[in-house]
C-alpha cells in the first residue's frame, strides 16, 4: 500500500509544506499562511492528499494541535536532527524553507521508525503542564529581578539587606517604606518594632538585632542626585517584584489544586513526605504525562530525563558521557526529588553515599539516585499505584539488614 508523507517547515507568518509519495516524488510544495484559514487549508490539503505522516520541528502549538485533531500522525523532530540530515540530500549544504520541508518529508518517508509519534496527553495533564511551566518562567523573572535589587542595594545601601531573602514580603515592604538611607534616618528600635508588627514579621530576629545589623553595615558614598536616582531604581524593582511574588504564590496554589484533582496526582504526591511538596510532584506529572505507551520501559524514561549516561565507544576507547539531549525540565524535577529524598529515605541515602564513596561528585551521584527513583516511578506509573515503602523491596532489604538503624514509617516514605 502506497504511503504519502509530508514535511512542514513552520514559521511565524507562513508554513512551507512538501508532500512526497512513497517513491520520493514531490507532489506538492507550497506555503500556507499562519491564520485560521491558512491552517484549515493546510490540514485539509494534507487530508485530501491522503498524507499518512507529517514531520515538523516542534512538538506543540496550534499547527501541531490542528494536525493531530485531523487524525494525522505527527512526528516531532529536533532541529539538530534535521540539520544533521541535510547533507544526506544535498552535498552542497545550505538552508532554505522549501528545502527544510523537503528534508522533513524525506525523514518521514524513510526514517519514521526513528522518531516518536506525538500522542497528546489528557486535557488536565496539559493544563498542569501549562501551570508548572508558567511558574518556572515567573520564578526565573523573580530571581533575575531579586538579584538586580540586591546588587543595587549593595552599591549604595547594604544596610537594607537585613532580611534573609530580598524578595520576601517583609523585605519588599521594608524597601517600599525605606528605599534609601535618607528614608531610614529616623528609624529606631520602637519604630522598627511597630513596622514589623504591622507586617506580621515571623519574629526570627528581634527589632534590636535587625537595627544593629542595619546600622553596622557599610555606608554608601553616593551623592544627593545619585542617591535619589538609586532610590527610584529600588522602588521600581520593588514594584516589579511584588506582583511577581503574588502571582507565583497564586499559580502555586493552582498547581496544588490541579495535582490533587488529577487521576495520577496521588502517584506523584506519595513520593514526598511533606504534603505541601506539590510543585515538584506537579512538574514530574506534567513532564512525564499520562500516556503510558510513551515510555515502554524504565530505561526510556530515564533516558528522556537525562538520568542515564550516553555510551561512547571508538576502537579501544570506551566511556560514558553526560546526556545533554533530554527533557531539561524533567531532569530538574527528578533531581529535586533525588536531592530531597537522600535526606530522609534510607535507601536513597545509601545509594547517594555509595556513589560519593566511589568518587562521584554531587551532581553525578544525584543522577545515579534519580535513575534508581525513575525505576520505582515507572512501575508506580504503569500500575497506577502510590508509593508504598512496605512494597519497595530494595528499601525493605536495607531495613532488614543487621546493621539497620531505627527508622520511622514516615521517614521511610519518600523524601
């Protein structure tokens, strides 16, 4: 049975499409605009021409969703894979949109077995993924703005850095009220105590201690005009950080609700000892998804998470290299789980310490532990069961050894 395939070189304004028959003969080469009519025309044309597979250099977006909705098999390819394939089809090299669409179509025709078919997750999983990735972007902005604010204060008023986090609510309130040394000229212990009480300060440090720290800090040497300019910069950065902090808190609560309501939510929440640890659980669920066929075994999941090395062999040379090509968000989430669990879970602690004893550095030891956790997670995910320390055989073998230490059931649970 003949098969017709297509390649789509997507762009912001228009998408180039190449359709090939099973013999590699070109049947269509044209552009479709990136609007509703253009997308409808693109998808309708592919369906009418009997296209079986479509290759494209992205895994998401409205174009991909439209093709999936039409029942087309979509192969998502990394741009590096397409770049590496270009010399196969043109010795002279080069790059153009039409040629890239042709290369994508050829890869869909000859190498479809090498690429993963996109299988969209359920709506609740995609919603959770949108929330966790949005939170990640907002946190990155908050960190950048907080670093800028800290650097600005260190330039002309280091004494204002009296709280542990410059972007904490109490610190932002203090800087909004006292954005420069001149504003804090009459600040005494009683006034500071009143300010802390009004803003529900946790009381970790007494007003006298905070005031002493403020007064002992180096004094800036900025002139009157420079100090006024820097005062305005501090207020601007505080105004930028306040809504960021508030929105991150709001999205975090939405993530908590989404994870707890998700059919797979308890699988990932059970890995964490603290019931408030919803962000990492949400990130794990969002990145792994709910399509069980996506990862046929634990090794595939570990590879996608960047937790297993890449073997490199050439002649007598044999070694393992760091896996750069992976889902970076999933690797980060697994690393968070592994790092937290080694502090509470005896099995995780032993795996980590054994890796360190073999000369591995901290990141490498975390990847070793993360790969072990992914074996457990994959089995839980496939069976749709929560983490149960009593069924974790490696943990139970460790607890049953003669040299075991007394460990409470809560401690034996996930980190």
